[in-house]
C-alpha cells in the first residue's frame, strides 16, 4: 500500500504577521520531524522625535493674515503721523506750522513721540521676518533683483520725479505763479537734503538686506532655516517672555544711550537717517529673522507681552511728561549727552518700543488673523504704494488748512481722513499700471 502523505508547515515572514504555508510530501509521516512555529520579535520602541532644521523653501507656504493686517495698520499710522507732524512742526517743503494753538502742539508732540517710539522699528521687524524665507525661495540673484526693484527703484524715482512733483503741487496750492520745471529742479537740488522723505526706510532696509547677504555668505548659514520646522515647538512661559523682554529692553536702551551721545535725536545722516533710532531699527530687523527661525510668534504668550507693554508705556509716559514740562535746557539733557536723564530716556523708550511691538503682534495674532475679503486684499496690497505716494497728498492738501481758524487737533483729524482716502485711491490705481505690481 502506498505510504501516507505527510504535510509540513513553513513560516514565511510576510508583512507584520508570519504566514504559515502547508506543503505535502510523499515521504512517510514518521520521517518528518515536528517544526516549531516562530513568533515575530516584539516591535522596537519608536525613535524620539528630532527637530531637524530644514530650509524654509521646503516648508509649505501659508499666509499669515494678521501680518497683512499689521502692515495695513502701520501704513495708516504713517499717514496719521505725518498729518500731525505737518500741523505741529511743519513737514517738507512746508517747514513750519501755521495758526496752531499751543494745546494742539503739546498734544500732537505727545502723539508723535509715542508713534515714533515704536512703529518704524516694527516695520523693520516685519521686513526681517520674511527676508530669510524669501532668500531661500528665490536664491541670491533673484533676491537681489527683487530688492533692487522694490527698494532701490522707488528711491530713484522718488528723488528724481516724485519729490520735485511734490514741490510743484505745493507751490501750485500756494498760488505761486510762473512755475517752470527747470526752476523747480534748481530749487529742489539747492535746498533738499536727503533723506527728508519716507523713502529713507527703503534705503536703510536695502542696506540691512545687503548686510544680511554678506553675513550669510561669510558664515555659510542657510537662509530662512527654521529650528522647529517639522514639529510644533514648546510655547514660552510668561516668566520666560518677561525676562527676555526686560533683557532686550535694557540692552537696546544701553546701546541707544551710547549712540545718542554722538548722534542726538534730530540729526540726519545720509542713507542711515536718524542714527539716534538706528539701534532700534537694526534690532527689529534682526529680531524678525530670529522670530522666523524659532517660530517665536506662535510661541509667545499674549498676557506677558500685553502686561509688559502696559508697564513700559506708563513709565515712558511719566518720563515724557517730565521732559515736556521742563525747560528747553533740561529737555536737551534727555535727548543727547552723557547725563543720567538721557540714559533713563533711552531705556524707557526702548522698553516701550520692544514691549508694545510684541503686544501688537500678539493682539493681532489672536484677534485679527482672519482672511481679508477681495476689497481688503486690494487695500492691503496697495499699502506699500500708499507709503510712497502719501507725501504728495498730505503736503499739498494741507495748504488750505493753514489759514483755517480752528483748533489744530481738528485740522489734523480732517486732514488725516482726506489724505488717507486719497492716498489709497492713488495707491490702488498705481497697482493697476503694467509692471507696477512688481515694484509696489
């Protein structure tokens, strides 16, 4: 009789579980030894998460809407600032105020001090925030081309065309007859001292961008690299945030104090503008880079920033009140020299700038991060154009206000409303010009 057919089992490791395959054999059953069934080894524990730095260019680009809203708000603040300035102290080419009461001059001076204390530094922070990812995405050649188009070209056009045009418009509003372009140009180049218009910001930002490129080349660092690109980073604690804000305020205040010994407030230097504020502007630009690399805007606690800003603003207001109520000789001690008053003013002013900027960023992040509709997108997109053209609106528009016999604060409010509307109409229209979108 034939031998019984024996079956054997083999373990084939396919996938996460073993597969048992039954095979047959014509050998006698007694000759087949039993085979043990193997079991898969226990799974290895997962490897710990490692925050590997990766270039910003490989991170998906997402629109941070609250930054757009801040840019819009800051541009409105610039128009507001210059509407007050031309009423209180005059603004080129109207270099003095007319028919302004003393109460409005004091109120306007306070507003100018509090505006000037932080808002341009925040502009430089926003510029630094996006410089690294832009360089990583475009490369050096395209980045430089973009910077020259968006910064250098507006400077050239403004200095050669728009500033003389502003002079023509103001002269026409004043009723000056027999105007000629050659006469305007001769007067312009004979009396104009650069920088005396908002394009100083573009010149200084271009200088910072070039320094950034040199630093990247010298250190071999990758632009826009984020330390926490692959996983959310831990939020800063309130105590950490307050400590960092205090440290930055003291350090920036000390550097500002040293700079103002040699370059007091009001002294302009070509390209660099007022060196009295240069430490804040450079600090803002650098902190923008660091905030982008460390996801700091997503990690900062709102309460600590807002609370610190309230404390710093009270201190700054107290010192400012002391300055404005003192004699001109005493006021000079707060803005220049080596006195303790100048040190106090430098520290409280920069503490105000650092903490208020942080608080504004956090408030907009938490409350105003919604996507703008189509109309708001047009207004936001025209903000840079408004920044460039608004002097051509504010100065000529102020001429009829000079003889208006009302309190100064009412004049600058009406001027602000009209100038803002007209500047944005021009800015939106300018964006529609072919090629202008690449510049503006």
